C-alpha cells in the first residue's frame, strides 16, 4: 500500500512529459534532481529510523538488562570513532578525548536531513521563477506552454481555437507592457536601453522576463557549486571539492576498501566514559558495525557525479541562452524560420519583419516563443508566430512603437484598439444604411 502511494507520488512529477517555461537544463535541476534526492532521502530515512542503522558489540557486558540497546542508542546519538587497522586503540580517558575530537563521525545521523536540504536548495530557484511567471508578467506563462502542447495534440477543429486563444493572450501581454511612462527617469532608462538592452531590467522595455530567466540560471549554477561544497564539508572530506567523487570511485575501482582509505567506515568504535553501577564508575569500549555507511557511500558517489553533470549542462546553457537572446541575428533567424514554414516570409517585408521582431515581440516575446517551441514543438510554434505576424500587419504595422509619448495611459490598450476598429466599421455600415434609405 505504501509502495503504491509512493509510486503514484513520483508519477505526479511527470518526468518525461513535463511542460513548462523551462529548458532541459532547468528540468535536470528542479525536476530530475529533486526526484533523485527525494528517493535517496526516503531510502536512508527508512534504513536509519525504521531498521537498525548500526550494531554494536562489547566483549563483557555488565549485569542488568537492555545494555546492548543502550550501547547502540548511545553510539548512534553520540557518534562513533573511526580507527583503521594498524592504528593504536586509545588506553586512557585523555587519549579517547583527543580522538573523539579529531576522528568522531556523526554525519550518518544527519544524512536524511541534509538530503532534504539539498532537495530544497535545488527547488528554490524554481519557486522564484514560478512567482515571476505567475505574478510579474500579467498572465500565467506556464499555462500558455501547456495550452500550446495541448494544441499540438488536438484535432484540427479544436487546434485553431486553442492557438487563437494563445495568440490573443500573448498579444495582450506584449502590447500592455509598452513603456508609456514620462519623466527624466523614464527618458534615462530609454537612453540606457538603446545603448545596452540588457542593462535595463524592465517589464516595459521587454527585458524583465528574459533577464529574470538568466538570473534564475545563475542561481542554479551557484546552487550546484554550493551543493558540491556542502557534500564535501558535511562528509568531512579533506581533499579538494572537485576530486571528492572521483577519489571515492577510483578507490572502489582499485579495490581499496574503507579500512584502507578511512572514507565511509563500516566498523568503528564507541567509548562510554562512565557507567555508574553500585557507586562505581565503569568504562566500556564498543565495536560497532555501520551497514548504513555502505548505503551512504553509494548514494553520495552517485550524487556527486550527478550534481557535477547537472552543473556542466547548466554552465553550457547560460551563455547559449544569452547569445540566443542578445544577438539580433539569432532572434531574427529564429522567428523567420517559422514564417518560412507557413510561406509567410517575403523579402520585400524584410524591414517590416525586423520591426515586428525588435519593436513588437522584443526580447521577452522572442523568449516566450522559444520556450513554447522547446516544450510544444515547431509545428504549433509556427502557427502561433504566423498568427502573431498576421495580427501585427493588421493592427500594428503603422504604429510608432518608439514614440513613447504616443502611448495611452495604462489600460487594456489592445481591447481598446479593437473596440475602436469595431466602432469605425459599425459607423460605416450605419452610413451605408442611411444612404440606401435616402435613395
């Protein structure tokens, strides 16, 4: 029963079919990594708190009952000391105090909690990005990607309506975010924007969404570095952070066991300084087996290589996205490709197409279309771009988007534009009807 509930919970993550405003590198960070960490955390938690994580033995037990349970619980709570073969076992309290300070290991008690912390660290950038997608751009961007994916799998009768709904939402979002503000600060922002687009973090300039996404990418990269450093410090590994996983794996490949390397020891010692019995104080040394460390070793070797791989892919994706968005030729070729798929690209409209990309779609619009392409495919993206191009030619091609003072006050400007167009068309019909009646 529990296994079925767990599998159903994992199935809700939609590892293979997830659709959102993220690329493959993002999904490795917040989706695959989170699932891997949750599974690892649950396995270690079950082993640590529902089964025996360690077993301790003492040659001569004192009189009384439950001493074995007390010894194991004490060693689990206090921690154990790793002494390799060939090393001398301390004989005095002072010697035990020294090795207790330098060699005592307690990380196995905290592994489930650290795995949970790592899981949260991987998901925090995703939460911030979701807040931006839901609350800071005027519409739910993830729903647009989901609707686009649904449209790609819909029959032709339903597909056209879904695409039209997506296009109208994108149109309203792009047009409502125009820069209608006045004043010296607004003029200064526009001048900075003209010199360097990415120096202005502004929704009205069309850079808010894409710069927020690049910032989230950097957060994922910082998180990966922090994860590697956290694993090294938590496990008490003295070598460099970059060679942690490689060193452990090479030791396993070379046949070096824990008793040679001292990493993830399976047998440790536990010193109980005072057991009072009939007014006398007795000291005991227990030898403990840690089967939990066999599990910890395999989990952390895998996690180190996984986090390292995710970090490489994330590091590659950051400059890739920057060049996709910052270079005008890359943006233009990306949009023109979809216009060509519908045979809507005409060289005579080259200047108008460039204005459509630079002034209407801008950075955020091109970014959103690229995300729809990544998650829903080229065909439905081509339909969306072609419809946006048609709407631009019908309603906006004569609009001077660079004349900021010509914009009306903040309102549903697109709806207002359509309303004016409808009124004008109705006026024409009224004039024609009156003329017919007069004749």
